[in-house]
C-alpha cells in the first residue's frame, strides 16, 4: 500500500495511491494503524490541485540515528559507532514534499542528509531483532536537514537539527511488502540536479531490525513514530568545498521506490 497526506480545510487527509490514481482513504492514518481499511471508493485526489502534507503529519517521536554509514563516519572524522547514536528532532520539524524550507540567518552552514525513514505501525517495547520488522508499517524518504555550525556548538546536536521544517518526509509512506529489499535500495540526494550522495541502504552499520530493537529496549515506540536511519557519505560538511545549502537551492531525496522528496530552500522572513 502507498499512502500520502494532503492538506484540507479540516487538516491533513489520508489518501491511497493505486497506480496513477490517488483516492481519499476515508479514514485517518491512526485508524489504519489500528487495522481499519481504506475506502476503495473514496473521491479521486488530483495532486495538481492539492498541497501535500508531511506523509506522517504528526509523528509522536522523530528519532534519528547518527553516523550509521561507515563512509559517512569517515568523512566526519569519527569512528564507526559500536552502538547506535540516537538523537531526536522536535515536533516543529516535519515538512512535506514540495514545501519551501526557510533558512534563517542564525546559521551559515546548512546541510542536507538523505535518509531512509522507518514508520512504526504498532506499539513496540523490548522487541527482538527477529520481531522488529513486524512492528514497522513502512518507509518513506527523509532529509535530516542540519545547521552544522549550530550542531557543533556543544555535544548536544538538537539545536542544529531542530530548526523549523528541518525534517522533510514523503511524499509517500510505502508499506513493507511494497518497499522491496531494503539492502538493495539505492539512496540518493541531488542539489540543483547535481548528485551529492549516492549509496545503498545495505551499507548501514546498524540495520533497520537492529535499530528498532535497540531503541525499543530503551523507550516505547508507538504507531506513527518515525526513525531517520542515518545518511551516507557526500554531505556538504564532508566535502572539501563545503557546498552549504542556500536560498534558491532545490534538494531532491530518492530512496528505492519511495518516490521523490523535493524541497526548495528559501530565505527566512
């Protein structure tokens, strides 16, 4: 199943993509996680006539994993972690595909991070790695936007990771059964058409089952929580020329068959 959310006067509405056709689901994503089925006869949604919402509109938790690709750790001059590095973004960060991302003057070092994002489908507490995937509903593209100069001000990364709209996700959530083999998924990021990151999800240090199991041993995950699973090499911070993002730049993230997450950077008001 392939899901998206679009904006309406009543808030984000869930829709289901069937081939080239998109229909309103007639239920909420919370209903779906509880086992309800979308209405197959829902009204057709024309994407050209609506504005997308974040594919998970209000995640309870936005959990992130740092340095989870070996070559990204190397370009960051950091050792490969012995256990997952877990941090979080705040509730102000989710943004939709197609949404402009403001870059305020508080930073001069804006960076992109293409990531596979896990969408949790049910309560998850102290699960084994073997059980972990059964708690995952699906996956989406994510861009863990970062203000590197703010991130490096202290050992706590939150300030540089949680500026407004700094967690674009979408456009779709793709269910596990349709997402395919995670290890073979490509992960790419381009800026103004230039490929900056190109790798495969199979290069992660800690796999999705390892991450879900590890996190669940420390805190309870709920349906609708999302996990950014880390970024591969090629970020601006790791390049000799440091090509920081600037207003006018268009960033595209593509992971496997999850669609294209597209966002334009703009000057903040």
